[in-house]
């Protein structure tokens, strides 16, 4: 380390989220490594690394978001290029890990694509994964390399706690889990805010479609904060918000780590009972699509600190709280 700046590692970025990569690099006091990630005329990914990485700790920042397959192949090929160029340690920084929802066999003959993707990364030559809010925690075990699984909910909880203290949000709040699977996440979030929790009982007749059946918990006259790990088509979160208001909640805020926001998501959010949606920037959102109800918070400081600790061989446990 020289003058407080770490200079013995290099940071590279694919095309998935260049703004986040640049922000992380700025915090680390390092320029992004010189590389070109493009395509041949037939669509094959082309990677050229324009500086030496021999014996270096390398960090490749790449979310495997839409277009998922292109971004995943970019990451795999960049890892292979670094491995063949004799990098000492290759760290894949994946703010959003795609295919995480395919983590188990829900019915006969289903693939477990989250495991397949983990195998591809391991075989390519990744030495460590740094990611945030895997859809299912057991995915950590799919990797044959160390995984640092950061959490987005503490960032969101601090945001809402500061606004409650400032008087911007009513103190009589309830944290709402949009489904049974998110209850542990909601409970930790609620503990930070010293608030009770409620649970949305829903069923999912088919992918990306959910129906609210019941609300478990006291929401009457309270400000509800819905918490989820990702917002895809926004059907689950907006249906839950509308049901909360119909059943007596005073107002509804929503928050999530990964803003996938595909298909009708923006339209649904704008037309829903959600007063404000707070999202992290693990996936890029076009500024002209933000709308009036969406606010974003950067994860760059958390990832920069995690990378600093990995490079310095310092414990990351504090970042998981």
C-alpha cells in the first residue's frame, strides 16, 4: 500500500455494469485495467487484455444480468484470459449472480442451473467469488472455491433507519416479507429497525406470476416496508403492496437488492400503491426509466471494502452484519 492507496492488484470490468465498476475503482484509488471486451461479427465474445497481470491479484467486476448469457460468457472468457496470463489470484466480483433462481429441482427433469454456472466459473479458473444476496443461501455450497456472500439488507436498513430518525417516515412501521422464503431476511431487517414483521401468503401458479392469498401479521394503520432480494417483473411486490393498502396499511414502501426490472416492471411500480421503491445498483438501471417512485443506493463502498479486505487477508465478517 502506498499513500493509503492499494496498488498491488488490478481491477477489470466487463460490459454489464461499467458505472459501478468505475465507482468501485475510484474508491479503491485504482484505474480500471486496460482491456477490450467486444464481439466478433458472428456474436462470439472477444477479450483482449492490454496490460500485464502476471503475478497480480486480479478483480473482475461483472454482474451476470441481462443479457445474461453474454455477460456470463464475458466473465468466463476474461477469467480464462487472466489465468493464461499467469495472474496470481483471480477474484470474480459478481454483484448480481444470474441463474440463482434455478437452485433446485422444482419438478421432474428440471436443471439446477445455479450449480452449472458455479461449475463453469470454477473450471474457468476463478479463485474466489465476491457476490451479494444470492437468491438462495445454499448456492454458496455449489462452488468449489471460497465465496464472500455480502448482504444488501443492512444497506437498505440503514437508509430507512436514517429516514425514520429524520422524521421523513412514520415510526409506526412493520416490515413485510413478500413470501415465506424471505422471512429470515425480513426478520434481520426488522431487528435493525426495532419493528415487527408481517408475511404475505401467496401462491405462484406459473413463473413470474403471483397471487396474494392472505397477510399474516398486524398491518392496520402502519407504514409497511416490503423487503425482497430482487425485483424482476414486479408482480409479487406490487400485488403485495396493493393488498397491504386494501387490508389497512397506511402507506407502503418497498426495497430490494437487485433491480432486474424486466417486462412490465416500471409500469406496475408506477401504477401500484408503493409510495417509494428503494433499490441498490447491483444491476444498471437506465436513468430515463427510473420514474418518480424509484430511488437507488450504491453498493460500491461495500464491494470496495470487501475487495480491500480480501487483498489484505483481513476478516470480512463485519460486512455480513
